[in-house]
């Protein structure tokens, strides 16, 4: 194991991660798994979908993560009347020159918070397909590339809520993770109330959070993640898990090869978060649910029985032999 420990120097990565955790922890109580998954996605260069009922600090957590980095930030509130041009930008006629000029939309930033993403209709959702996958926007035949880093943090209410639309499968597949935020424990909720009582307002809390990471530093950390060691048997293990979703009788739709890549990249990022430069089967198992839960569809029969995607993913992971 000594050779593993000396292959990569993860000191700067560990320091940066702890600094971000400390800054976010100034405001957010609990939600340690959510914060860890957000950090994993940040290091893995992936987009994140955060689902939870209103009032569990989904938007606040995303804003705090953005505040810990010295990068561009924009927020887009999705509504039923939002048009694709409101997100991507539009061509504007300039009378003085007689030409059209492209005016960039709010998607042209580094970290983009899309609030209540499932309140906008399908045509607006489709506007995100190209930019999320290819990091570019095409308008009137001209392609505009986005600056690095580019990360979408989208929040959504559970689809049973009033006034929500189900996101297209092609769009869901572009999210590295779907994080489900639950209610806090009683102890955590008491701490939330105590913190709220002590602060004058939320703006003061946000002001207390400082930027601890630059775009260049993030690029360096991501380069370290790319160098994480992966044994051949773990490639097989990841492929078997994703293949199993396509042959499961409880699933109407299995996961795509993009899910395999997501599971690999996120496992490498999680390993560095844990201070290792090699991935283990446990890393893959821990990330199977957030990577796969939004990429599979239950059969109507399994839904009627009260099953969930997480249940099915957990069962199929248990059936696959763990490499040692």
C-alpha cells in the first residue's frame, strides 16, 4: 500500500476541500452527505440535480458552494413562461450598424444555479441539452464556447408537487448526480433555529462565507483526480453494475454508457475526497444510487408496489460479486 500513498500528493486537495466544508458549515447545519456529493461532483466536473421539498435549504446550499469559489455565478429561476432565449441569450438588432449581435444569457457563467428546474416546460429544458453536454451554445449558426469551469446546480421539487413537469430522460442523463435532500433530524433542526435566532438575517450569514478556491486551483485539483489509479477489475465491476440495470425486470429503462463514465469519474473524485489516489469497490457502491437513481425508470408494476429506484439499485449492487 505504500506505493499507493506516495503516487499522488493530495495535500492541496484535502486542504481545499476542508476549507470549503468549513465555509459552508458556517451556515448549513448537517447535510454532510449532500455537501460531500457536491464536492465530489465539483472535482469530477459534473452537473448536479438536487431534489427535496421546499424549505430544506437546497438553493441556499448551492449558493454557499458558489460563494466559496472565486468564479462567475448566475441564478436562473425557472418558471412556466420561461423561454429558451431567456436562458441561452438572443440576437439583438443594432440599428447603428445594421447587424445582429448575440447577447449572452445567464447560462454564460461558471457556476449556474437553476432554481426549480422542473417548473419550466419541455422546450426550455431542451435548451439545456447542448450547453450541459458540450459546454457551448449555438445561435444562428454560430457556436459560442463557455469558459471553464462550468457547472450546473439545479434544484427541483418532487414531481408530485403542484405545477411541476417531469424532466426529459435525455436531460436527466446529463446530470452526474441526483441528490435527494431529506428533512433534518430534531437535533439539527434545533441548531437551525438557534442559528436563525442569533443571526439578524440571511444576508449576514452569506457575507460570513469567503472564497477559498480559484478557477486555476480547481483545474489543478481536477487534474489530480484524472490521475487516480483504477484497477482493471474495477472497470469490470462498474460495467457489470450498469449492465445489470438494463436486464432488471423491475426497470423499464436501464442506464446508458454515460452512467458508467459518471460512476468511474465520481468514484475517482470521491477517493481523493477520502485521501486516497486509488478507488475501491466501496467508492463505487456509495455512489451507485446518486449516479443511477435518475437514469433508470421503474416499470409501472414496480411503481404500484411502492418500489423506488434506490431500492432496485441497492438490490442489484448486492447481487454483483465484489472484486477483491
